[in-house]
């Protein structure tokens, strides 16, 4: 049986008077050593495989534990270790690539974002890279994933609070860092005894009050803008409302050719554990004229004549909707955005007494943090169709 443990050879003292901590490989009644970068100035500072009594003892012990874990993981990958002598096995373990200690944070970020872009989740990749760079700037440069501890996470969380970032933004930033760490763990880039986010608790933000009233939605629907930008803003906003609060990326990605129904998986949850949550409902008649106005007959996608990136298009759409709301004299117009259609759809439905589970199905998102979406019942298309019809009927039957 092969054993690997942390050891200190008392008879071997360095020229500077220190003792180097080693990995002792025990096999076939022999022991061979691998020298680590860690050392103590006295044999009394290393007891039972643990450094004691030094200023850096805590952090050094964490790193030594990870190094030991790394070599134990390498050993698990060796086929028939009994075919090797102790020295041969020691040399083989040293030659094997590190499974935990060599990968840097930005290397993991690069790998994750490459995967996201393969899945056509460019916006998520861009945001991940942006938040990762902010974290690296805070850390004054890239670092090994294995060196990440809960202390670093708490320090960064405090840094964001002191900077005055909104609670919602802090949560977004921290969740992106968490997603990078979890990706690295899942892909064997790092192992932790204690997850860096083990003690982190995100702050709960107050819900954004960016929903608008039925009268305000009717104002947008019935508006007759003269500029192309405002016409586009009106149509995009109303389409989102008519189609169950559909997200912008899903709206412009959908193929509307030869179909009277919507059936899709949210772009945000594709290739995740929630990827089986398909949303399906009939296209209401109110939406059809707008779809026909903007649909590209070649691919069925809505063509709003955007020549830039999706992020640019999204930002321009948000600004145009806000300007339209201001022009129409809508209350709190500065808070009106594309998301207001989604939020208003849900609020109106809730006020009508439509079951929360049905509304969640329509938008593809749980509105309660303490339970998963669709936990109680199987939502059928007819439930969604009925809910959407009730909500749209509050605007009356007149439509653009």
C-alpha cells in the first residue's frame, strides 16, 4: 500500500538553518521524498504534519494540505502502482501534471468563457470576463486558484460595499466569481477542503419598482411615434408584454416562420441544470402584426436593423424605451425599461389572481428564493394561454 504524508527530516538542515517540509512517499518498505517550498526554522514548529507557532502557519497549512491532496489525486490516476519501485513511483508522481495547484484564476476564466461562447452565450461570457478582471485588479494580479480562501471572498465583498456599489450589483459581481470557482471545481482544476464561498451570504436587494400600470402600458401601445427609434421601442416593449415577458435575447433569436406558438428554453438557462424548463404558449393575436412588421422572411428572426453587438442593441433599446416613456408622460418614466414589460406582465397577472406557478411558467423564472420553479404542479400550455389572455384583456381588445 502506498502512503503519502507530510514530513520533516530532522537530520537534514539547510544552510540557512531551516528545515524543509517534504512529502514522504512510502512504498514497498521504502520512503522517498519530494521537497516542498515550505520550511520552518525549528523542528518544534512542525508537529504531526502541521506547522505551528509561525506567523504564516494557517495559510501555509492550507497550501500544504492542498499540495498533499494534489499528490493523492495523482496517485489515484496511477494504474498498478505495485509495478513501480518506491523511487520510480516518486519520480512518476512528480512528472504528472498538477491537478490543483498550477491553474490560475484567469486561466479558469478563459476556459469558462471559451465554453460559454461555444454555447453562444456571449453576453454571459463578456460579463464574466469583466467581473473577473475587477476581482483580479482587487487582488493586484492573477493568482493560483488553490490559494483562494473564504477570507479573500469576504474581503472582496467588503471592498464592494465600501465602494458604494448597489446591493444588486454586488450580488451580480459575487455570483460571477462563484460561478468561476464552481466551474474550476467541476472540471478538476482545483480542489478545496473549504469552499471559498462557504461562509459568504449575499445581500438581499429591495425589489426594483420598474413595473408600470395598465394605463401606462395602454399609453405605450396606443402611441404613434414619428421616429424609427421610438417606433422600434414601442414594438419591442409591447412584444415582450404580449409574449409573457420574454427576454430580449430570446425574442430576437426566435424563428417566427410558419408558427402560431412560442416554444423555447430561455437563453439564460441553456446548458444549465435548469435547461429542461421549456416554455410553450400560443402567440396571441395582438403580437402578430408586430411580428409581421419586423420579421425577416429568410430566417424568421425579428430584424430591428441593428448593426452593432447585442449589448449595444440592448442598451439602445433600453434608452429608447425610457425616452418614449418620458415623451408619453408616464409616471417614474426614468425607471421604465425593457424589463418593465416582464415585471408588469407578472404584477398584473398576480393582481388578477392568476396562480404564481402559472406566471412563473410563462416567464421561465421562479419568483421565490425558497423553492424551485414548477415545484407544485405540471403547467400545461392551456394554463399559460389562459393566463396571457386574461392579462392582455386588461388592455381592452384594441391593439396596434
